[in-house]
C-alpha cells in the first residue's frame, strides 16, 4: 500500500469532510476495516455515518458523561440508539488520558504522568492525542485487539482534522501503542490543557 500524508493549512472542523473521506479510503485497505471516530456532540458521528462506505466498521467515541458539567451528556439525545440501530458501535467511557489525573490536577494543581503523556502527543497536534487515546480506549473496551491495525481520528476543538493508521494497545501497556502513519494532519499545531475550561 502506498502511503501519503495530506497536510492541512489550518487545524479544525473545516477539514472534517476530507479527513473522513481519507480515513474511509485507507480503512478499506486494512484487514480490520475499522475507523475510530470521536464525536462529542454527535455532529461528526452523523457526518461519518453519511459518508461511511459499505464494509467499513465505524466505532464512535463520545465524551464521557460529566465531561464539562456533572451529569451532563453533550451527545445529541437519541443519536446513540439511532446509530446503534444502524450497526454503529457507540462508546461512552472515561477518557484514557484524563479521568482521575485531571481531577487531581484541578484540586491539587501540578501535572500528573498521564497528562505528561498527553501533552507530549499534543506536540504533534491535538488530533494526534485524541487519535492515540481512542486506540487505547478501543483496546480497553475490547472492541479491537492489540494485533489489529485501525484508522483512528482526532480533531482540534471541533470536527476532525487528523487521521492515523495505528496499532492499538491497552492503557496498562500504553508504551506499546504504535502510530504507523499519518494519513492527514494540520501543519499548524495548536493545543490547550484539557479541563482548563471545565
């Protein structure tokens, strides 16, 4: 398989459609034919479903409940079931690179090991961090194996602008995760500390 990388001039949701197109194109060439899609509100999930070619397995990851505010679910009401009724797996779980460490940072300040790992990934873009995180979450949820190679997506603020071909790993063995190839990503890298706004 010939591998090429598309570099976007700017990060963000303006790249969503092209990123999904490229992700599905590459997924069809992989044995797993699997694409991991982040969608906090459901907008990207709906767009991905509309564009998904036959034969591709799509797994959607939402923000966990209470991501910004206690007990709040940002995902569009009814959309989880609508997607599941159409054969799309939807996962709502604690984010691998946040969870307890983020809660500790908010109370005690400082930075914790999981956040250091996430910040290192963000040097290659916010979407890179998200794509790697989803691959670990998918393995932890038993939706992919550590032998699979999948396409995992991420974005900067809204939408998706990064697609990676990646070999997943469980969070307990995170150092064995293997990003194989950037399908696309922004040239300009922007990032923020998660949780600063919530």
